[in-house]
């Protein structure tokens, strides 16, 4: 049996984010004071230091800002997945997320390519968000 992959461990700040992903919704915190969207989830706005926020659903559309192709798994748990693409995605809403690019061969990935969020159940409790090229 292959080793188990590490999974996110939702905490007080990130629980609602991961619940949204489980429901196949990508949602981010928006500061109620300055209105900036932010990722990663946290208690205080990095722009104005307000502790007040709300959760808003975002489009899940963006562009590939940067990526790397992993030919060697980060641990034995990822060995069967190589090669895989670790990606930085700029959402249309102006927030950058780290994830994986799927549905695309490594030699087809291009900086600036349009991508959209997809969801992958990793366990009965945890769903992951990943991105795929638009139209694939």
C-alpha cells in the first residue's frame, strides 16, 4: 500500500475555506474595512489590520503565473504522481493561489495560459482545489 499523502488540516481561520472547497466552491476572505480579498485565510487583514471579514465566492478562473514540473515526488507519497505540475495561479479577482495544474501534459503548460478551478476528493473529509487549462 502506498504511503498516505498529507492533507490540509483545517483550523479556525481556514475551516470555512475548506468547507467551501468540499462543496465545490472557491471562496476567499474579503476585509469588511478595506474590501481587499486575501488568501491564505487569516484572522487579520494584511492591508489594514482589521479583524472583520466575510467569505465571498470567486470565479475560479485565472491565468497561470508560474509553474514547475516535479520529476521527483516531494515525498514517497507522491512518487506515483510524477511528473506533476506545481502552479501559481492569478485569479481574475487579483489573488494568487498555489496548487497543481492538472489535465495538461508538462510540456503543454505555458505562463499566461487561462485556467479554471477543479475539485478533487482526497478523502471523505477533504477535497482539494486544483486548476486545469480552460477548454480541457
